[in-house]
C-alpha cells in the first residue's frame, strides 16, 4: 500500500482495501469546489480521463439503491444499468440524497466504504486498464488500483454502462 498523504487519516475505502490485502495507492490533488468532476480529477492527477472512474448513486425498481462506476467523461446509460441490475428502470438519486444514503459528499463518493453495502456496477471498460482510479471517499483523494481488485472488494457486476 502506498499513501503519499503523510499524516492524513485513512478513509473507510482505504481501510477496506487494507483488510482485504489489496494493493492500492492514494493520490491527492487540490480540491476545486467549483469543479468536483472526475474530468478535473483526471487533469489534476495527470491521468487519462478514461481511467478515472466516477461513482454515481442510482435507484432501480428491483434492487433499490445501487452504485455505478463509469469513466469520468462518460454518461451513464440508465437502460444498460437497469438491465445489468435485472430491473425494469433505473434513475439517478437526487444529489441531496447522496450524503444521507452513502455518507459521502458530492465529489467524494466512493464505491468502497459507504454507510451501507450497495450493489456496485462497474463499466466493462475498466478491464481495459492495468490500473484505474476511484474516489477514496474524500474530495481531493483518489485510490489507484487494479480493476479486478475493485471488482473483488465490492463484489461488482461488470457490464457496459457508459456511452
């Protein structure tokens, strides 16, 4: 485990990876409250935006609340998410509900370590990379890890979700 955040408190996401003996690296960058996007995070980390995955909180009619991890510049295909979740429909959760549901603020939502263990759906494009980045659960911190390790840690369902 590499943490270039000397003196910084570990997030729940990092503690979960530690408990599973999954190797990861935490990268920090300055937070811009006017731009909390994954595209901004990718620029700040000097990584291709296709490797920086954002976590979106959604609600399906059959599975309830779920998380979808897709590349930073992509748009979530809600029909594809519903299909992957064996549901008829999926919709984005309203932003004001995200903190109460997950314990995470906008711009710091991680598929790891939410208040409750929600089903996680990971876009299939993640498997094209040796390493991807997801939020560490705190604005301005990303966890870099192998996609297969993220799949294992969150029991992710992999599907084509982005467009």
